[in-house]
C-alpha cells in the first residue's frame, strides 16, 4: 500500500480555514478562467469563470427575493445547470440548499418538505405536479422558482402552491450581479441538508457544513489522482453526495472538467465515455457489475478512461473488468453523514469489499461489538464506527431530530449501521449491512416510510418490508412486502397500480405476500428476520413473473 497523499496540498491548496465550496468556485474562476468546467447532455457547456458569474447573478436575485443566511431553499431538480447554479448561489448567501430525490412523491416528499420547512423551492416544470397536495401554510414556502423552457408553464399543477409568488429561473439569471449582497461562508456553516433513509423511522436530514462538503470532494481528488487534464463523467444523481461532491465538485477542486447526464444507461455508458473523452468516472451499487455484464465489444478499450471508483466490486469479475476495459478500479467506504473515510490504492489487487486504509489524518475508524461498542481485534467482524479528528469535516447532526442524533453518536462514536472488519494491514473491509436498511438501485430505502405508504391501502392492517438478495439483482436488494389485510387479499397488480403513483420507482416492491396477521415477538416487534430467511416462497407473488413494468413518469 502506498498510503494517502497529504490532502491539504491538493486542488486549490487552500488553508483549512477557507475550505468552502464558494471559495473553491471563486479561486478556480480566477485560476482557470474560460476553461470548460461543466457540460451537459443537452449541449450546454460553461467555463469556471461563467459558473462563478452565473452563481453571483442568481445569488443577487435570491437576495432581492428575501433569502438570507440560514434560510433553506429546496431543489426538486434533475441533473442540470440550474441544479448546480442554485446550490452555489444559495451558499453565496450563507443559506442552506436542500436537494431532494426527484423520484419522491406523496408522503415521502411531504415529510422532507415539512421537516426542512424551506422558504423557497426550485422545481423543474415537469415535476410541479408532485406538490399538488401540499398546503403552503403547513410548509412555510413563500416562493416557487420554475425551471424549464416554457415561459408560462401550467402552474395549476402546483395545487395550492400556485397561490404563492412565482418566478422563472431564466429571469433570475438575467439579474446584474451585486457582490455587496453576497457573503463569505466559513467551513463551519451548515450549507446543505441531504436526506438519508432511516430504518426504524422517517428519512433524516443530514446537516452538512461547508468543510464536510469540501473534504468529500478533496478526498476524491487524492484517491483518483485528479489533475487539470482529467475529464469526469457523472451519470449519478446530483441530489446524492457521490454525484454532487465526489464527481462534480471534485472536478472543480482539481481544475478538471466534468460531463453530466441525467441518468445512468448501461447501453450508452461506453459511447459517452468515448465521445466525451472521459478519463475517470464513478460507478455505485449495481452499476459496476451491469457494465461488466454488458455484451463485450472489440472497441471496449477504445477510449481514454483510466480510472473508475467502483463500489462494490467482487473479485470474481473485478479483475476481468479491469482487463476488459483497460482501467484501474478503486474502492472506498463512506456515507453522507461521515464523508468518505477510506479508499483503496489504485495499485492494490481487487478484493471483494476492500475499502482500503482509513484517511487517518481526518478520521478515526474502528470495528466494534455492536452491543457494547468495545473495539474488536483485527479480522473480527463488527460495526464500523467513525469520528472526525478535525472540526467540520463531518455531519453536525440530523435536522430537527436530536433524538436520532444522540442515538447515532452513542459513546462519542458515530454508528454507521454497517458491518465490517479491519485486516492485519489496517485495511477496512465492508461486510454487510446491519438491521433493517434496504438498498436498491443505489438508494438506501427507509422500510418505515415504505410501510407507512403500504398501510394506507384500504383494508391493510400493517405491513413489513425487507430486502432480499436474489440471483440477478447485482448484489443489491429486491423488496419483499408482507401485508396483513383485513378481508380477502387484493389483486396484486391492482395493489401495485395503487402503489406506483404514491412512491418512488425504486421502492415499489417486487414481491408481495398477503396474510391475515404478521408474526411477532413477545414484545410485539415484527419478526423481519424470519421474513428474510423465508425468502421467496410458493405464496410469494413476483411482479417480474408477469412482466409488470413501472414507467419513469
């Protein structure tokens, strides 16, 4: 193992008291000027200097609309120029950006809006209908900023929110910038709230300071050995830390360029890599294996890409993937709350689950007994616990959820809920998840929120949702829901037809079972492990067996 380079010397090489994304944008606007920074699949391209100028324009306009330090602005936006500009413009006012998953609808979305209580929302025109059932008096929303090509979109889709102030993004970007209205955030300023799915409760808003976001990006600059000559390819959603901080903002800090698409497509992936002269990319969840399982081609090495951050990787296909595409794979471990705390070396052999040595300049990482929090010897499996060594490189709690914050920080360690081990060479290995977290299509899913929605169906008494590992799922979970129903069981297709408009696509169960009652412990807890152990039974209905398709609309 070569070990990790000194991060302070990388990227803009800013002193730690200036570790903010705003400072990075301003620094690179001066240093890189009109060199290309970002491009999008619709053909839009802009430079470091233009990005700084556009964010000044929008920040000035938002200040004129009354946005001030500490206010929250929620974005329901697809991967786009407007997403990126909105975030940094918000930060230039020391306000807080709240990006939310564009798949959210119904109670999932309502919880995050009510919890974050934003003064403004910025929304793509084609997503306005998601807000039709919300009452602005319950949310505190004062202004809706619409994004799209239409000059006069149908705002009636907003329901009661159509009654609040409406403005268009294009008009705000035409504002003459006034830097006197802008602010200089510090690394300690909470600048972003990202929601992460809970297991026994609703999604939690992670409070992320500027220093936390900056180190997310700087860690990738080191791990992927980025330079100004690199070109990143981001096909992951910007409402998650990987796409936003570990690809786009890593490119910003490195002074390299980044090409952004709206979503991952295994059939288009290599063509885009080739056409855009991509040198580095990230692949998360099922993506790496999907890429490897795609049909081989004589042109698989006809590209400029040399590095992929791939999480997870299995030895059985990881080595072959490197050889096939002529790239080096790097793994790591992290989560929204704790940052990326470990990376493998590019020269390390591919080992299943190997995240590499922890970034010891910034984090303490131990493996502990899940019941006692006592540190375990090397090579024993326990829970991965993390805490920071420097201020503001870590979450500072869950928004409006002090009980969940205290629970996660038991005994002065942050509990990740993930099982792992540390080998004799000090490398961290991810083993599995602990308890009831479900992961599908690169998303952590709250079984609690899913069950709350299922329980709204007429006649449902209660439900239990679990993740099952089945062949062909790429190492991720397929969702099984066992539903206690009062009366005859509903038609499974009709039940899913009811579910689809009320929940994100990736949370719609694949497997359904209807029962008279759920098996419980003596203390009244549902025996979820028994459901997992049973897996797919003769009583389980599988939507894929009949070709049930969920549209993206």
